[in-house]
């Protein structure tokens, strides 16, 4: 199988820095390094999970990929075509191929539009179809996501969180995109509804051959839906690998701490907790060397001074750690 | 029926809620948010109150301290007894004495639970001086001690910092410190870690366990996360649509869940140790408070529903070893007394 | 903006509330007066009946006469042509211009926002009267010039209001959603942001009816507004200002006319805002 043509999305050294303040007296600007040089690729039809805690930059990464946020530097290419430098006309076309699902079911739908209008908006924007044909296509989408036909004329506030999220999914699928970036799509939902929506997403992926970038801090959900998982910390990728391998034998100390922190629904499990001290430091004062060294229980002298290289440690399992 | 920690003999429960009814004035009139809830918490026991959004667990907790937001919300009936005394009969002043001193509460969002214009030190000291007669210097010392106890580094300095200068995990610790500074017998924690990262959550849960051991405090923990329940709770109460549907010691709940809703909840959580093709879900949605199904409130979504379930609502029935369930699967009306019918 | 399926729903909701219907009635009364003034007025509004100056309401003069003996009822009916139309034009002009500017400023933020807000500040810096006076003295008296002068000072309220709302809306995810779908900016502004801003705009528009009418009164009084013989409610107020005690009818009725018009817009505006809001139950 030709590996190259399998790659749908390629991200190289993506950076997004925010300038917090203009020059201080000492002439240095305060910067927030939300995303600080990450690289990965997505194969057609797979689901890559992107996990990390608040402030790690995963949401910013997702939004940079669909160019809702302009990256500071780096390359993003979809099917070989450059996304970052694309002209406004070109990006409009590219947008049909990649869509995004948002976290908050309450603010991701226009409260003044009916479900029919919301799901039909992609068609309206691109002038694809109108009138009866549009209505039929919208109704087909509403069916696909498991909502009833009468949702067409109703407003978002009449629906529950899970149902609204389905509307968001329908909207994202309208233009038959190849890539769907999912930004915490189930985090705001109740446990039983999360399960429904996750099942729906898996089913839609099988039907349409979609590729997902699944961004979430909910590790159980990520494990269920992703084939590969990337772990981010303070704007950098610290580990990336197949889901099973990453969860059962994590290579990076942060991943290890994350895994051990997840509470398991089984009272008989007695595990030794890896408790991290303190909180993540701010992204605008990243520590020198390895970003995690201050909280790492295995830290060595080199970790403070030198940033570890991102290396393939066997079988496509990458990590950036001096221990390995 | 409850058992003490060592299982030796039943002790008088610290908190007893019986048949609590709370209504809420919504957009379309009055709805019953809490419909006859009965539960208890023993001395030094950790009880988890579990349910999804809208099930009434937060309202139940607020009712204990009589903090239900009036005038829209109102306690309509039932009894809440703390250390033998009926809280629903107390005056506002008496409740204010109890709050913070005997029963304390911590909330989900530390940013909005702490006053942004006062320093952390001011807020903790206020909590201390409210219930204890101490000098300002003593209050400050106790505040520092409290911050140290909850694991905040450099507590002397933190006293003078404002909430926005601290991270989410630290703010939550400050709130726990404020709640515990007068060593209450009962701590009500309403989703205390939902808004926090999972590593911070682990720290906070660890802290709660440690403090509980040190102070011998009882905890009523409200959450929707079954993982936390397994780690922290000794007994679990499951609520659905304003009612208690199951109550059990934690091991029994996870090994032998009785109520179909409990089983559905446990099935919905993606397992970390095995691979599943499809998650077992509970079909449908939580009914809105305005249009509750007749009979058992869960029956439209229940895989085991029978015709009886739509007609009559089952009461809680003891099925052994401290496990109680409200479900017709475990006994028909002829076997039981006190059945609720429409 | 409103899907055809929902138009019926909105109309039904509009007519359900009695206060809204009253408001609509008052507005329609004004429109009728504007259109059919010569037919409805018993007298020529500019004709002075010098023998009957300041006569109280009677069968001959239903609402009495003013200082110059002109029939108040006729002047009120004709006055609607000036005052009502004036209020409407000033509000419409201010709304269109201010809303567009506010939308652009709020949505784009950054330098565009700063520039547009500085422009707004410049216009805000002028006291309305002084600015209007300056324009009138340059351009002379007349209805059109008054409208121009008042619009140039009145639009700023809309701009600031809309900008503030747009700023808070543009970071909401549904706006990001249409951006990610490839929508062009005008569509985002007018199809997505604007409908969510209707409520404050409507409120500002209805409130904004009163000010132009009263400012015009002051300008006319100073001689730089409408020519004095042309009837306008505000003008009637200034002419008979000093005679409130002796000839109360000469100021009370024009005052009532202004109040009823403004009230009519307010009531109808409230009803319209609520009828357009999908979240409120019918």
C-alpha cells in the first residue's frame, strides 16, 4: 500500500504565538506560546485523538488546521495542498473538504435560525442548491444523525445538548468533507448522551470514510474512538502512538501521570497514583529544556537544559523524553 | 438503614433526608425538581449522589443548607435532619450559624465561588471569624495553617493574592480550605472537580481523602463521574428525574447494579481496559420536568419495561446488604406494602 | 431573515398582546394623519384667527387655538407630517448608518474598530444642539436640513450599541462555524450577526424617536429649524411655552401628540422584539 497517498493531512512544525504585551522596559515582549512547533500526519479514514489538559494548545491546533486561527508559522497541507498560504478564494474551496464540530452545543448553533436553516447554510453559502433540492438534502442529513423530520422547523433552544450536537454534526457533514476536526464534541454532554453521540460518530465514519481529528480531555472517550493518540503539554507534542500501546505502556512521564490520574469505575482497583506536584506553569513562561521537567518525577540534570528530541521509538510510537 | 465504617453496628446517621420535595418555577409554571428523595449520611461516611443533568442532585444538596434559590425554588415538603435536629424548621439566623460551622459546601466553579475583589486571605479569615471568636492575628495564623493543610505552597504569600492570580486547582483548594476551617462535621461537595483537569482532579480527590481521615468528616459528594465514585465513595445514591432509583454500598453498585438505569450508566462509560465496538447506550433523552412519564419515570427508556411500569411508580425496596432499588423487576405490588400508584 | 414557515408565527404573536396592538394603532393613527392631513383638518393650520387667540377647546375649535389664533387640532394633524416623519427619518438614517458601522467595527476589531470608533467619538464630541446649529446656519432652514443635522448626531448611539453586541457575539461558536464553512463577510454580518442584534436595535430605535422631535422644537424656536409658520409639534411647544398656566391646551395637546407617538413606537417595538425572539413562548 502506498503510504504517501494515504496521508490526508500533514502538519509540520505548527506554531501559534500570541503577543501579550508590547515591549517592556527591558525590550522583550511577553508571548503566549499556545502551540509551539508540533508535527503529525493523519491518514485517510483514521481517527487521531489529541489529548492534553487545559492550556496545552490542542484546541488552538484544531482551529489552526481549519484556519479559524491564523498560524504564526508552520505548514499545514490537506491532500498535498497548502492550507496556510492559500488565497481567500482557494481557502473557500478547501473549506468544503474540512469541517469542524464544536464543544458547546449551546453556542455553536445560531439561536435565531431553525435547524433546517442551520444545516442548509453550507449549501446557501456555496450556492450549491436551493429550494426543494436543498430541503431534501437537509432532511437526509437530519435523518442520518438520528433526529426526527420535524426538527427542520424548530429552533435550537427546543433541543437538548445531545440533540444540538447532532445538528452540529449534520451541518459539518453537509458538504461531504474528508476531514472533520472534532473540538471536544462530547465533553459538555451527560455520560449516557456522550455514548450515543460517540456511537453516531463512529457509524458515520464507517459510512462515509471520514477522517477525524478528535480533540478532547476526556481520555476514555478518546481511547474508544481513536486509533492513534497524541499527547500535548504546554504547546508541544510529548508522545504519539497507537492507542493500545500508549494507554498500556506510555513512554512519556506526563502520559504516565495522565493515565494514572483517570478515575476508573471499579472500586477494587488499587493503583499507585502518580501524583504530579503543582500545576502546569504558564505557557508564557515555559521552563527551559523539557517543558515538563519541573513536575517530572524522573527528571535528570539534562532535562533542565536541553529540550528532548521528538523521536520514533519503534513502530510509529513517538516521544520526546531524555529517558528514552 | 446505614452502616458505620467498620460495619460493627448501626450508628445514628448524621444527615437524614426524608421524602424531600422541591419545586421550581420554570418558564411554563411550577415543576417538581426533587420528588420525594430519601437518603442519609452517617458520621464520617462518604456518600456519592450520582445522576445526570437535571436529575435534581444539586437541588437536593442545596436544600440541606436551605440555599435553594428563592423565590423561584421552594422546599415543599419532607424533612432534613442533621444530628437529630430538623433543619427545615430553623430560622435564617440559626441556619447561618450552622452553615460553615457544622455543614460546609464547596461548589463546581471556583472562580465564581470566590469573590474576585477580595484576597484569599480575607475570604478565609472571614469564614473563620464568622464562627469563632479570635483576634485578627489568630485568624490569620489559622488561615495560613488551613492553606498549608490543603497543600498550597507558600501559604503566607497566598493570603495576599486574589483569586484570579491562582490556577483553577489552587482556587478549589482555597475553597476547600474555607469550607473546612471550622472543622464541619459534614462537607457537601457539588461537582468539585468537574471543571478541573484530570491530574488536578486526582490531587483534589487525594486531598479530600486525607482531610477526611484527619478530621473524621462526612462527605456528601455530588457528581456524574462514576470513576470518582468508585475511588472515593463508600455508599452511592443514584438519582433519575428527581427521584432516587438505587442506593447501594459502592462495591455492590459496581459489581451487581440493580436498576436498569444504573446498568445503562455503567455501560455508557467507555472502558479503559477493554476494547468495545459500540458503547451500550440508554436510548432517548431525559424527560423534561414538565412532561414526566407516568408510572416509573424511566420506563420509556428501559430495556426491561413491562406494562406495569407505565401504570405505577415503584417505591424503594431493600434487596439485601444495604442495597435498595426502585424497580418492579425486584418485586411486584402484591409482595410489598406502601406502593405508590397514580 | 424570517423563514416563510415562521412568518405566520411571528404575525400571530405580534397581535396577541393588547399593548402591542395599541402601539400599532397609535402608529397607524400617525400614518393616517400624515397621509390625509388636508382632508382631516377642519382649518388651514397656518391661518391665524386673530380674534380667537388662545381660546380654550370648544365646539368651534375642538382643541382650542394657540397664541396666533391658529387651530390646534389642525396644526397637530399637519404637524404629524413634520414631527412623525422627522423622527422616523432620523431614526432610520441613524439606524442604517450606525448599525453598519457598528457591525463592521465590532466584527473586525483591531485597527478597523479603533478607526471607526475614533470617528464615532468625533461625532459624539459635538453637543447635538451646537452641531445642529452649525449645520443649519450653513445650509439654512428647512426640513431636509434638520433631518440631516439630527441624523449626523444621532447615529452614534446605534454604532456603539451594535458594536458592543457584535464584539460579544463574534467569538461565539456559531459565528466560527459559518466562518469555517467559508461564508463571506457580508453574509456573516447581515445574515448571522444582525438577527441576533435585533433586540437592542429595536429598543434603541423606539427610544430614539423622542429626541429628534424635541431637538427640532428647540431649533425651530431659535429660528434655525423649520420655518415658524409650518406646523410641527415641537414648534408648537416652543411658541406657547410661556402660556402653560393661562392657555394649557396650547402646549398640552402637542405634548400629548409627541407622547402618544413615542409610546406607540415603544409598545410596538417591545412587541416586535418579543415576537421575533424564537426563545419566548408564544
